[in-house]
C-alpha cells in the first residue's frame, strides 16, 4: 500500500491575486534568498508556489501555510 505524505497533497491557503504583491514584498524582505522566480504566482497556483517555497526555504507544507497566513 502506497502512502502519500501530507506535505505533497495541497496548499492549505488561498491567495487573492490582488494581494500577492504585498505578500511577495514581505517574503523577499524576510528571506533574502528568494528570487522573483521563486515568488512567481498566478491565480490558482498556490500548490506550485507552496512547493517552490518549501524547497527554497527547507520548510514543511504546514510551516509554509502558517508563513503565508501570517503575512
């Protein structure tokens, strides 16, 4: 029986397209290693964004969810 890690299922946050600029700015200020490419977001792309951030910041999905929710 194959199990799926909870981190790979889905992002647990939603981003309104018009609010991303502010969140992106805050993330870039907090994590200097993040590039515009890392922070690229298009509507409906929360999962892809979460995966990139997990990889670049070495954090779990829950940590990324909390980070985004706290912005």
